[in-house]
């Protein structure tokens, strides 16, 4: 079993930056990849970014490409999401997720473990 805990969500003004963290734990942790999803009120869950744990290959949603950067610290079993040039439409609860299979990174159903989420609010 894997536990994921997100942190770093805050209120920030448009154009600002924020870094989210996701710490993974568990005796059998060995995910193929980890990623970030977000969900705004009244909207469906949306893929944000994904990183392969070993190769460090990354994949981004078009809406955040060039603004967000996903990275990881292997020793700390932590994944980060650096968010720059934030927009009001980035406002959502951000969820960390892990998957053990080489499926499409943008499909939520392909992920096996989820954190509880951290709120990001971007004011205009």
C-alpha cells in the first residue's frame, strides 16, 4: 500500500508562483510514474503533469505546458510541481497520484494511488 500526502497549496495572485509537494510512503513503494491532477468546482478531474520515476521523462497537459514543471527527489520520495505564471483558471484542488503501469498519463483511471488534495486558489 502507498500513501501520498500533498502540501503547498495556498492563495496566490495571478502571475505568481507556487510549488506543490507530494511525499510518498509505504514499504512496497515502487511506482512506474507519479503525476498531478486537479479538479475545480463543477468540473471533472483534469490531468496536469506526470513524471516517470526512473527515467525522469515528463508529460504535460497543453494548458500548463511552459508554465508548470514537474520534478522529483528520489531520496525523499517526493514529487514537486512548480507552478509559474498562474492564472485564475488554475484554481482547483490538486491531487498527487501514482501508477504502476505504463498507461496513458492523462487517464485518471490508470492511476493506483491518490492523495487527499491541496487547495490552490489564484486570485485575479
